[in-house]
């Protein structure tokens, strides 16, 4: 969802033998169970590269396993939880549970995913009805019908729809259209000339697409010809798509219009018919993110032949299905997405892949079991309290701002006071009774699950907004801010520190790890370059005085310039596209510091394992970014993601924080040193 500002990039998952971090200090022996000291590399000067200093010891001892493109704290959480999940699945498989129960669904999904002999034997057979549908298309109307059908089972087409809140009226849910349709992760891959883009683009045309098409039954010559047609079509769509940084402005990506106007813009598409067949009932108004993209799609329906379109859909179907098909398909999917795009060396074992797929498709079923065991009510209460401490600290910070005028401040207080915190897990779990899982074929279970989600979303049209809903599962190592609901959503797993028990974590670490890097980060998203344009009711509306808006933009520009100058494997970080995250990181840190300064631990100032409370706060924050990435994965992130790489999300914001200089005695000449007048300060 483009509205969600995710805190982290690659981590989702479960935690099992992990304990929870507390926000209260009792008389515990923190020194003996210190979660941060074992990660340190004391050969690195903190002022030269704080991330390496704080985490280098761990990074050396924990190289990235061959089956992964990155390895960090979120993976550790996830690995431990997978073992628990495996047992739940094996038990469900043997349970002979009643048809339609969650246990039956989990057990049968796992059964079809694990039965590799049958998957090999079935080959392409489960997909034959779908392939036949594509073969039978004989005019544009039939092609559009197929777009509609494929969308309902989760296969990419050039039409990207979802039902979501109207940015300008958050109580209404409308059908929205967004750019989509390309096969590479981002439009820039079709045009950029950096090492990764060139390599990916060449492999895609010379190997990946021809291999897929041949596996789908094409001859060598036909596969080669079809590849050039598919690539040309995708390149045209890519050329008509906006860049990452141009998708951030909530006004320029909002075009509400009657369907009749959309039809004028896109004469080749019968939208009414298309929407009906996609299950969107009675649509008269839509919100189009990028009208020029849809104009291009309409044009492409005429300029590219029906044969080209059929090849394109065939490829998209095979691509979506490949991880759940026989070995040749799964191997090629891994070769391209796993190795070429991410740098992984080997596949995950089958059981882990099946569990990950299940977690993606039925995550809340598993989440209910997870929180029962690992997130008791009293832990939830602690983090709810920490959220309120952060809210107070943020308010005090706004009050002291010298660049914001009083009228804007008053409105900011109101917005801040109405942020709804969702902590740990949903109050109401999603209902999976309409989801059908059987033992016929693994890939068909995946398509049925995609269909369940499609229908569930389509059914929201015209209904009141359910503000209790979560877009992430509680076992996800991540968090988000949703501007339409003015809410922060903080899954239980995000508060966990692997290997550390509740009572062993001191406040300094908790305020850095949970309050600053998660709670404060998400709260300030409500006031970043995008979030600040939504008011307390979640509506896109100019509530800042023009003068304050200008000041905000000037302050943010300092951070944009800093990040533009960071380089990763020869690629410059995209300061503009990552500004929302960087503003939230810096905001989370300074607000977290203010909240921490009110604690007993800070006031007492006693060192633990040789580190002052202030030092431990910064080390606790850095712990949230413990991890490393392969070159391909890192470059892909820089090209496609609004989050800067983890190490820069530590070093980047810290260089702007006066207390960081004080805590670690950073001086001119240290590599991270910034003169006071070069530092960014927003909150
Ligand atoms: Zn974020």
C-alpha cells in the first residue's frame, strides 16, 4: 500500500523463544545479560562509523547464510519462530480437522506445499485451465475480460486496482487505480545504466523470459521472439510510469473522477464492464493515481498486437505461479529473483518456503496463536504507556519549535493528540471463513487465497471504514503509520530483542530500540513530507500556514542533501524518495531522547558495562538496524525502496543529534562529524 510508511525493509516474521523487552527498571543485573555489548567492534571509532562500531562484532560473527540476501535481527526473530510454526502445521496436518476450520486450512495448505513428489508429477497441469483461457482470447474485449479474471487471482496485469480510503474524505472507501504492469521491480530498471540495472535487464531478456516461456511449452525460436515483444510492451509501460520520488506527493497522485471521464481519457477500455467482472459493484467514481499511465495503457491496447498481449499475460501467469510449481519453474524463479536481483546463493528448504507463503496468505490465523503465547496483556500495557510518554515528549518538542507559528502548532497538537495507537495485535481478528483451502494442488491454494483477499477488498466498496483493521500481522518485525486513519500500528514482534529477557533490558536500550526507532518514528510519520499534509481526521487538507510549510521544506532539504551524498556500491541514495523515512528516523531519535531524559536511569547516570545511559540509548537505537545485506540486495533497495539502507538510518540521523556528539565525544576530524550549522533539525 502506498499509504503505509514501513519502518523496515526486509524483516517479517515470528519470534518464539524470544523474550520481551521491558520499559521498567527494577533492580536487575543488566550487566550480565547485556543485549548490546556483545555486538560492539571496539576497533572502530564511534565517530567514524557508528554503525560498524555498534554492530561490527555481531556482523563478523554472523555472516549472511547462503539462502539469504540479508541477515539481521529480524531474521533471527523469524528463524526462531518458524520452528514453532512448523510444529503447529505438522499438528494441523495430522489433526483431521473439520472442513472449513482454520486448522484444516493450515494443515491442507502445508500438505499440498510439502508434497513435492505430487507437485513434480502435476507439472503444468493445475495451470492448464488458466493457460487455455489466455489462448482463447480473440479480441480486445476478451483481453480486458482476462485482465479482470487474472486480477481476481493475484496475477499482474496493466490494471492495478484496490479499494481504499479517499485521501480527501477518509470516511469513504473508493476504487483506486495505481500504475503497475511491469515485470522488473521498478521502472528505472528498464532505463538506468548502473551495474545492477544493466545486469538485471540483460538477464531478464536473454535468460529469464525465454526460460519461462520454454518451460510453458514454447519452442526456442518462439520464446525468443515472444521475449522481445513482451519486453517492448513492458518498456513502454515503464516509460509511462512515474519514478519512486514522484509517487510521494499525495496531491499530484490524486485524481478523483467520474468513470465517464476516465473512459474519455482511455477510449480503448470499457471500465464499467471491467469493474463488474473484477467484482467491484456500482462504481461511478474512481481515484486515479497516475492518469498518464492509464492513457498509455489504453494506447498500448491498440499499438501492441493481441498475440503480444497474450504472451505477456502467459508470462505473468507463469511468473506468479512459479514458486508453487515443479522444480524447473521454482528453480528459475529463484535464479532470477533470488540470485540475480538479491545475491542469494541457495534456496531456502521447502518447509520454510511453504511456511513463508502460508504466513503471507493467512498470517492472522497464525498470529492469534503467536500472541497468546508471546505477548501477554501486561506487556501490551507497558508499550501503550510508552506510546503516551512519546506523545507527551513530542508535544513538548513542538511547543519549543522556533520555526513553527502558533496557529500551525495548535493544529499539530490536535493531530498528535488524536493519533490512534494500535499496539501488539488487533482487537478483532480477520474472518477467514470464506477462504477455501483443499488438497488438490498447491498453486491452486495460492490462487484461491489471492482470490479471497481480492474479494475481501472489493467488498469494502461503499461500506463504512473498519478502523480496527490491521495491515500487518502481529508476528511481523515491522510497523507503520496510516495517514487516513491517523494511526500508528505496532506489531508485537517489533518489540522483541532476540535472546534478551524482559527484565534484563534497561530503559536506555528500550527507549532507543522501541520508543525512538519504532514508536517515535511512526508518530513523526504523521508529520513527515507526506504525512503532514493529512489533518487530524486523516484528510488531505492544507492545515499549515504557507510560511510554516516553506520552513518545513527548507529544514527537510538539509536532510535530503545529506542523503543524496551517501553512496552505496557506486549508487547515490535517493534523498528525495527517502526523506519521509529519514525525517521520521531523526524525529524518533530526538523525541525518544526527551522521553528518556525523564527516566530514573538517565537522571542517575550510572554506567552499565562501561556505557553511560546516553551511550546505551544510541546503542539501543542501532540495535534495531543490526544486520547486513548482499551487494545486489543493497543496490536493489537503493533503486526501489523509500527506506535508505539500515546502516545509513543509524549514521545518517545520528550525525545531526547534539547528544550523540556529547555521548561519544565526537570531534571535528571524525568522519561522521558535521559542523553545527550543517546539521538538520526538524523537530
Ligand atoms: Zn517509516
